[in-house]
């Protein structure tokens, strides 16, 4: 073993500057896609790659609690759209005036427009009754599935695919519609497909629904509410990114 490897580790496993830039680009340019989907089918080999990326997400106790339901049947998707429409009407009732008008003007799903829907589930029994690391925080199986979704989302962006998460669905009704066993919980209902464009900023920000919170306002030092020492936080992003 050379002195360099002893001091700095195996540099053959390091990312090049271009590889690092690609990772940060996928993170910063990832979008929740609703209205930009194209009808072009997703090649099977490409779908396999993004699903493999999802399957290689970290999971507590290596339980790997996820399953992936690939939904192409338009009748099934139309039924899901019906669930969405009812819940979206209920959600719209939370707002009044201009806020209500803005809410109803926004397209919040691409269930029928996207060429493919995907439901990512959590098998809450996987790994048996005692999963390493899950004894205290039972919800770590759900957290693990969310990591798989993020892996899929970033891989999809790198491949030029858009992803939209449809969260305005009643989980119990979605589970019944998809025939899920009682111990399997639907975590994410996703729309996937090629897109006409990736928006330069999140759509909710573009439409004026919310602004991005500054990272500086979210940083604490050692305990909640204690600011970082002056000069500790320099900020900044990956080179060339906003």
C-alpha cells in the first residue's frame, strides 16, 4: 500500500469534477413535474435503470421495504385520477379568495398525461418483527422508502425523465384500488415520463404559491435557536449552479 493511499484513501474511488457537477446538477434541477409530460413511452432499459437506482437506496437494518407497482393500464389510472379529483376538491376548500383561485388554477398531477405511473409501497412486515435499528423509531421503514423515491427522482432527472409525486390521494382508498395487502402501505404515487421542458424553478415558486426558504434561516448551532458563530457559514453552491 502506498503512502498516498495510507494518507488519503483509495483515490480511484473518487468522483471527478465533472461527475460531482452532474450530481449537483441533478439535485438542483430536479422538478416535481405536473403539466409538462410528453406521451413518448419510456424505454424498458431506462425504466430498469431508474428502478435499480431506487432499489439501491439506503434502508434501516437493510430491510429494503419497498415494492414498485408499474401502472400502465389507463382504466386503473383513470380510477386513481377520480380519487385525486375528489380529494383535490376537498383540499381546495381550505382556501378562500385569491389563494383559492390560485390553487384551482394549478395543475397538480399528470396521472393520465404521463406514459407511466408508479406506486412505491412500504411492506411494514419486511425483515421480521425485530429489524436492526428500528426498535425505537418504528417509522424508519417509511423513511427508507422515501430515500428510494429520492434516488429514483435524481436518476430520472439525470436520464431526462420527469417525475411528479401525487400526494393528494387517500392512502386507504389507493391501497384498496391497487389490491395491496394489509401490511403494505402506499407511500408515493408517481407520474413518470419525458417532458417538454424542466422549469427553471419549482412550479409552486414560479406560480407565486411559496418562495424557497434561505438555508441561512434554517441553521442552528449545537442547540435550537443558537446562531452559528460569525464567519462559520460561507454558503455557496456547486460551481455554475444557482
